[in-house]
């Protein structure tokens, strides 16, 4: 199976080369666990490799994303300027469309449903990040949500995209972790106290990755000014 680099060397190694090409991988975790930064690694690496990339964001503006990326030593600006990287902020566009100021805008009027996201994806997009798909998941029934996820997965694959769907922990839990069933792979980010050392640590686990041999061990990682740094799993650090 073809793989597309995650932009994180150690993660590529764990995933037999990267995210499965032309499939959907889900990333979940609490606020601040590093989800958006995983997205930035993926997009930056694939911009470098000449792929057409797109970020559909609900919480951050393109400027926010460019700034965060630059702080991690990943300058996305040239790719954004050249059009190789396209960024859409859905909340902003919607608020302009319905003629309201940003301050008067209510998220409840965001009536885009998950399969409609596909219409936003530009022709020829090879790598896609949707951050945060949880925004669309909260106002539909469980049955409908399952159908919508299946439809999105089907459509993304048909388009030939390799997609990273980012979902916040609360939407993930409220929707009974349904998203996990339709996607090809899933990565969970955790922040936990290491009571031995008396400090908080970041962990990554890969509960699901079809066609990929994966160790169930959690991996410790750090976020630094150079981005995500995954420690080689020895497994012992939670002991
Ligand atoms: N240069 C940095 N050094 C250390 N930590 C950083 C750096 N940049 C960001 N972080 C950490 O990354 C976290 C945010 O990651 P982010 O991907 O935005 O989280 P999420 O999208 O899951 O809410 C912040 O809580 C911050 O602590
Ligand atoms: Mg985020």
C-alpha cells in the first residue's frame, strides 16, 4: 500500500512509511494535546514534496495557522502564496456569506453537514486536513452521523485525497466515538500525569490502522520549537 509521509519521522516508521494513501485517518485528543500541530507537520512535509494541499479549518484563520507553523520552524507562507496550499476558514466564510459581523455570528447557524465538506475540496487536492470536524458532528442523530462519516470517507477516497480528520475529544465522546468505525486509521493524543516524575506528559496511541502492523504501546512525545518529537518506544516511562 502506498504511504504518504506524516511529516514526523518516528511516526512514519511506526506506520510502515506514513498515513495510508487515499484513505482517511482520524486524530482525536483534548484541547492542547497537539492535534493541529500534527496537521501542520503533515501539510508542511507534503508541500515540500510538491503535493497540492488543503486545510479546512473551523477554529483558526489562515493567518493563525501560518503563524503557528512558523513558530515550529515550518514556513507555509510561500506555499499559501503560490496556491499550492489552500486554506479555508469555514466560520469566517459563512459569516461573510450571511452578512454578519464576526462578532454577531453564532456558530449555531453553521448548517454545513459533513458530506457537504467535499464540495469545499479543491480539484486536485492530494493532502487534506479538516480541523475540527467535531464542529459538524454535534447537531445530528447518531444514525445520521454514522452515514455522514461513511459518505465523507467514500467521497474523500474517490477524490484521491489522503485525509487527516481532526476531532476534539468532547465531540468524539458525545458522538460515542462513532467516527472511529468509518475511518481507515485512528490516532489518539493524550496528556497524562506521570506520577512517578510528578509532571504532565504527552502520549500518542494508535488504536486502529488497517493493513499496518502496530504496537499497542503508547509513545511519549514532546512539542518543541522544532515541532513534534516522538521518543522511540521503550514503553517503560509510564511504569
Ligand atoms: N514551540 C512550542 N514549544 C512547546 N510547546 C508548544 C510549542 N508550540 C505549541 N506548543 C504546545 O502545543 C499545544 C497546542 O497544540 P495544538 O496542536 O494547537 O493543540 P490542539 O489542536 O490539540 O488543541 C499548546 O498547548 C502548547 O503547549
Ligand atoms: Mg487545534
